C-alpha cells in the first residue's frame, strides 16, 4: 500500500508548515483536567478509607469475567476490597490510604481484574482446559520518593489468600521494560497550583485592570489558570505554559469558550518548588522574558489591550431564539410495542440479539468494550474496544499548539454518566450500571450503558417491478455509552445489523476548547468577538481482534496480497482498496475466502499532525488508518494511560508492535482509527453537534455466507399487483396484531435521573453535592 497524497484545504495545509514554526517557540504543557482528577478521584478528600470491605462491587465487570464466564464469577463481591486490604498488609509497599495520602505518600489508584491471556482463555472457552488463574491489576501512585512514579503490579492468584497471594511488577503488556513503572509528572499538583497562583499574584494589578478579576486560588477569583497536557518534556526539563480563562458566571459550562489571551511559561523540573522558574509572559503574540518587562510594556503608552471573552447567551445551551414553525408539537418518537426482542444477562453482562451474541466489559481506562462477539454461533471477534483517544490542537499560542490530550489518562470509565432516557437512547432501552474501583472505593454509575433496537429511517432492502414491490425494514441493535471527558462528550456506539455487519461509531458534542482570536487566524475561524475556534484533530484508536472461523486469519487486500511489509495502511485513494480479514483454510463452496471486511463508514481522514513534538512516541497508533499485527499476549493494548508522562519513552510505544511479522494464517489483530478534523465554526457555539462530528467504521461479512442474511427476517413485505390493483400482500408472519401504542412508556421519567458526576464521590450518597467537571 502506498500512502496517497492528502489534499486538505487551505487551513490544514497551513497547519503542516506552521506547526513546525510554532515548535520553535518557547514550548508549553499543563493540564486543567488533571486538576479534576486529583481533586476527586485520586484524593477523595472527604471520604473515609473504604478498603476494608465496604464495597459491594467487584472486579467482575471486567472483561475477563465475561470471557471466562462462570468459573471466574464466584466471590466477585468484595474482591477488589479484599485485594486492597491485602495490599495494605504488604509493608514493603508502604501504602497510605487514599483519603489520607498527600503528595509524599504511596497510594492505590486502581484495582481491576487483569485481562487474562487469550492463549489461556481460548482453550478454556472453546475446549476443556481449566479456567485461567485470576489476577488483579493494580496501579500504585508511588509518591513517597524524589522520583514519583506510577507502578503497574499484578496481585494474585485470586481470591486473595494469605500465603499464596503475591504481587509482582507488571511488565509483559508494555513495550518498555521498566518494572511496570512510569514517572508521575504531576505528583506535586497541589504545590504547583499554589506556585502558579503566586505567579499570577504578581500581575494581579494587570488582571484586575484587564478583566476586573484575579486568579489567586481564592473564592472570589473570577479567573482560572491552566495549561498544557502533556507537559513539555525536553532535554531533561519539564516545562509548561499556563493561560488565563474567565470562569463562567452561571451554571453553563462555558469556561473553555472564555480564553483571555495571556500566557506564562514555567519550568517545573523536579520536586523542589524553590527551583521552579517563571520563564516569561506572552500577550498579543509578544513575548516578555520577565514579569518586569511585561509590566513595563503594559504601562507604556500604546500598549494594545485585547478584548476579553465574556460569557453570554451565545455560550449557553438552553433554547433561545425564535421557535421554528410547528416545533412545539410533539415530535415522532420510537416505541417498542412488544417489548424487547433481545436478552441481557445483567450479571454476566452477556447479550443476545437475533444471530449475534457478545459480552460487555467496562474499565476505568477505556470504558465499554465487547468480547467474544459471535454471529450465527461462530466467533468473529474475540475483542473489540476503544484503546485511546487523542485531541491534538494547533494554534499560534503555546497552549493550543502544545495541547494533545490523551484521554485514557483521565479515563473514560469515570466520565460515563447516566444516560438521559428518551434523549441519549430510546426510553424503552435497557440500561446497565457500570463500576470501577479507584482510590479504595467502588464507583457505580447508574444506567450508564444502554442497549436497544431501533428502526433506521431507511429500509435495508427494496425492489419493485411491474408486478410486485419487495421491501425490508432495517432494524438494528445498538449498545452505547457517553463519556464526558472534560469539555467534550464522546458518544460511543456499536451497532449490529441484520446483514451481519457491525458498526463502530463515535460522535462528539459538548464545549470546544477554544483560543483567543489574537493572531490565530491561520489556525481557526474567528467565531465570536474575541474567539478563535482552535483547530484540532480527534483520533480514536480501536482494537478489533478478529477470529474468522478460528484464529488462522489472513489480511486480504483487494487482490489477495501477503502483507508482510504493509501492515500499517491508509484507507486508500478513492476507496479503491478493500481490507478483509479472511480465513484461507476454509473457503466457501466457490473457493472464495470467507471473511469480514473493514470499511470506513463515516469521516475518512488522517491525523494531520506529523511527527508531533508534543507526543513523540506516545501515540504512534495515530499515524495510519488501519494497522494489523499478530495477536500477542504481550500486546493487549496499543496505549497506556500514562504514556503522556514520558512521551519519548512511554510504557507502550505502538510502533514497536511492528517488526515485519507474518500476517498470513496467523491470529490477527486489526487496530484502526476513527478521526475527525475539527475546525470549529460558528455552528460549534454554544456546543459542537453530533450530526457532523461523527466518524465510523463498519465490519461487514464478505463472502462469509452464501447470501444476504437479512432475507431471514420476517419484517419485510411483498405487495403483488397487476393492472394497477393490489392482488395480495405478503407479510411473512410478521406480528400483525393491532398495537395500540400506550404513550406512557415512551415518555421517560426524567426526575429519576441520578446525578453522580461529582468528585469526590461518596458511595453512601450518590446525590451528594455536584461539582462541575470542567
Ligand atoms: C466486613 O468486615 C468485618 C470485619 O472486618 C466482618 O465482620 C464483616 O463480616 C465483613 N463484611 C462483609 C460483607 O464481608
Ligand atoms: C455456567 O454454569 C452453569 C452451571 O454451573 C451452566 O449451566 C452454564 O451453562 C454455564 N454458562 C457458561 C456460559 O459457561
Ligand atoms: C513510607 O512512606 C512515608 C510517607 O507516607 C515516608 O515518609 C517514608 O519514608 C516511606 N518509607 C520508606 C521506607 O520508603
Ligand atoms: C500472559 O502472557 C505473558 C506473555 O507470554 C506471560 O508473561 C504471563 O505470565 C501470562 N500470564 C499468565 C497469568 O499466565
Ligand atoms: C491475612 O493475614 C493478616 C495478618 O496476619 C490478617 O490480618 C488478615 O485478616 C489475613 N487475611 C486473610 C484473607 O486471611
Ligand atoms: C506562595 O507564596 C506564599 C506567600 O509568599 C509562600 O509562603 C509560599 O511558599 C509560596 N508557594 C510556593 C509553592 O512557592
Ligand atoms: C477577594 O477576597 C480577598 C480576601 O478574601 C480580598 O482581599 C480581595 O479584595 C477580594 N478581591 C476582589 C476582587 O474582590
Ligand atoms: C443498578 O444499580 C441500582 C442500584 O443499586 C439497582 O437498583 C439496579 O438494579 C441496577 N441495575 C441493573 C441493570 O443492574
Ligand atoms: C493454522 O495454520 C497453520 C499454518 O500456518 C497450520 O499448521 C495449522 O494447521 C492451521 N490450524 C488450523 C486449526 O487450521
Ligand atoms: C382494478 O380495480 C378497479 C377498481 O376497483 C376495477 O374497476 C378494475 O376492474 C380492476 N382491474 C382489474 C384488472 O381487476
Ligand atoms: Cu473537536
């Protein structure tokens, strides 16, 4: 496969050259969302330690339980708590309960079930091998040291037993062999926050003059300061740029629309705050190396003061403006008149719909994933799930140009909140809870996954002739979750279809992260008085571990080509290349290979940024559209949540998965990306909309069956006619009873909505004080 030359528009072409120019500037890094994490999830300040046996939840919602089904399920209650209790008994770990832990203590961040090796699971679920031993994956936040680091460890076997349970550094799933350790650049978060407020205090006169407010860490602050994620990691130094934002003045989450255009750079290397340094200020594209030089310029005649971004109705999402004609009449709505036509085993998170079945798992890092997806009794995918999501910004200013969020750092699990019935999913959907265990507390988010059937607005099949018309309803089945990671709401949906195809889709809504418009014209449209829609790329990486008629699979391009040197590819010019995972050992009766084809269904574009200075090796999964490797137990995931902490030498460098290994008759894993180029325009205000911020890939059976399986449904009709008169109507045994729709079930009870989006989280009081999550 050759890489085709992209023909992006003007702005994007500009980006290529201008990004490199920006890289020559004093560079940035700091993350506002990090603050949330530490305020809440990591240090649940007001909570009692819960590691003894408080929790009722389990490691069990993790995928391994689903895969290893029964054998691993017993005793899942209290299991995470028992692991925590055991860990606190290991004196060499020197752990402090999360609620008491400060920035110089070791704490437990996460406990989950370790995903068992596929090499052990397959013989178990398909054969008569015994169930794989179960282990807990634990992440420690070791801060009682000059070199704070996260440590991935394995605890087991489970259940915990004195004498037999041990812990060991976890290393095999990562490309970096460093004892499962990665440095923690944010251990001194609180001190750093204080330090930045101290810097800000030195220009209070200026912020008061410019914006009538201060950022001092006081209750009456009207300004916020935050900056880069990841930090800039260069030549052994850790630096960051910080910028000013107006706080929103009401409930609407508008802060990321209110940048003020003043920036300062700091050197944050090391743990000794007396060594941290302010390295300069930037305002209106002019750099001032010291506070004194900035102040002197500010009070000089002719200093240009930029307009501030101030909240208004333009940044609020409630109804406003003239109501469109007839809009107040009740709109069409979906109902399921005969109830659900699918089965959900809530305990095992096992789902059956029509000829599909699968298990659902949920994790702190990456949220929802599907396992052991079978179609007509045959496994087609061993595992399908999100791996990582990147939002790579560009801009003339150091905060935008330095921002490249890798969202699994924050985790998708903690940000999957309750879905709104009748809005996020149909009112009649099945809703499942999700749980994860962090900081010695089980967190349960109610109704945060939904499953439902839905009739699309187009038929799946039709044909008409002079004597009949034949047409089939397109009924599909979806599972969905929505994760609000900071300012954005990502909607993740897997869709199963009667033609045997599976859709993987993501949509984005919520507030954009914007830039001050000053001198940013090459990086975004001006979208409000002082606002630039900061251009960025979203790239979301997925793992699709195909097993087509077993694990002896081959990647087939349009013409069957062994692809040893072309394991990383682009969709190709004009969609001319078809990518199909086939089994060459079991051709169909015509000798054609049975397989599943992978095709983009929406939003085909590549990551614009090449050789990102911000990311170095931390997101090497973003370079191509579709990447194929052999399955290895040592390569379960394309990324690590702390890749951002050491971008040059991250725990998982995806590029190292590629060594020219054979992709012919091997157990193949397809890693693919969903992407959106986002150049926010006025229509992104107040929020980006899901309609166009959308990317998808579809897996479709290719020569897999001998015909179209959607012929099996009865939900079709054939109307026969002659000379203009209908002679018969065939409905194939469809349920034809008159169904009088009772509207009640279609109207959800929204007063039941459970507000759990707050940090800290109190499992005894889910309704407890809500904090904004930006
Ligand atoms: C919790 O622990 C206490 C003592 O540590 C024990 O008495 C109690 O049975 C435990 N509860 C559960 C549900 O395991
Ligand atoms: C789970 O175990 C029960 C009985 O122990 C058995 O009937 C059932 O088939 C098992 N289910 C699976 C998916 O293994
Ligand atoms: C254990 O952690 C405490 C802080 O929680 C620290 O003061 C102490 O030095 C640590 N001990 C060892 C042996 O690392
Ligand atoms: C899983 O596979 C890896 C790599 O082969 C191995 O190091 C590890 O011990 C295995 N885990 C278990 C629980 O067997
Ligand atoms: C293990 O031993 C410790 C200390 O001897 C004890 O406190 C704890 O309850 C024991 N745990 C189990 C599961 O037996
Ligand atoms: C912030 O300023 C206060 C008052 O000058 C000082 O006591 C404190 O140590 C400073 N904090 C940091 C992190 O520099
Ligand atoms: C904010 O509060 C502090 C102390 O409470 C006070 O000194 C300061 O004047 C207040 N600032 C504003 C802008 O009102
Ligand atoms: C979700 O949790 C709530 C509260 O514990 C419980 O009542 C409900 O049954 C759970 N839902 C499912 C589908 O398990
Ligand atoms: C898988 O392919 C290998 C050759 O690559 C062959 O030796 C083996 O028999 C095949 N296994 C199955 C189950 O067909
Ligand atoms: C079709 O229906 C019309 C109206 O009922 C009738 O007049 C006509 O004879 C019918 N034609 C045929 C071919 O049955
Ligand atoms: Cu976007």
